[in-house]
């Protein structure tokens, strides 16, 4: 806690809010499970790029808040865990200056998301419904990887703004 400045904590709060907005607003329903596809994973990757490990709670809080306020109560805690794992994988595998490593990190992080929701929905709704949600989750993952790649390209500029 001693290394956390007010500025970094404030940025973490702003990033949690950005994750929430990008998850909550542009969403496409997935009828088979009642879930939805969104662009919040791109904001999760931005949070981890800018904040390192502090992006993990920003990802969990922003994503969980979206489910809470959106009425997806059963998903709140699992979403917080899954999105925290997504941020953790992205943070641990990302290496600044390496495009390939960034893309691999984001793809593996999104694989965690797809697997996490598949396991959750298998337990909740059965195998067929969980399998039916894999396609939309992969589409969401691809969008997250693309947005993450854009964030990597803009990272030097964003870091100057944040300072």
C-alpha cells in the first residue's frame, strides 16, 4: 500500500469506471444464456497497460458493477473473478515493446474469459447452452484483443497524458 499514490488510486478508479461504461453501454444480448457481448475487455487491457497489477481490481470492480447495475445478479461474483483473471494473465504476460507478446498475452487472457464463462454457464445452464455462448464470447474476445492492440499502439501517448 505504501507505493500507491493518490494519483494511481484515482486512475484505478477512473479505469474501473471506463471498464464499467465499456461493458454496460455497448452490449449485445446472448439469448442462449441471458448474458451479453461488450467492449469492456479492451478497457481491461488498457487498465493493465497503464496500471500494472492495479488494473486487476479495476477490471473486477468495473465488470462486476456492470452486471450488478444491469440486473445480472447471478453473474456479479463470477464476473469479478473471471475478469480479474483476465487482467492478471494480461498483466503477467505483457512485455512493453513487444507487439507479438502483447497480442499473445491478450489472446491468452481472452481464452481465460471464454473458458471461465463456459465452465460457469455449463454449471448454471447445462453443456448445450454453455457451448452456444462460446461463439459470442469468442467474438467479444476478438474485439478485446483488437482494442488491446490499439491501446498498445497508443500507450506511449497515453502514458504522457497520465503523467
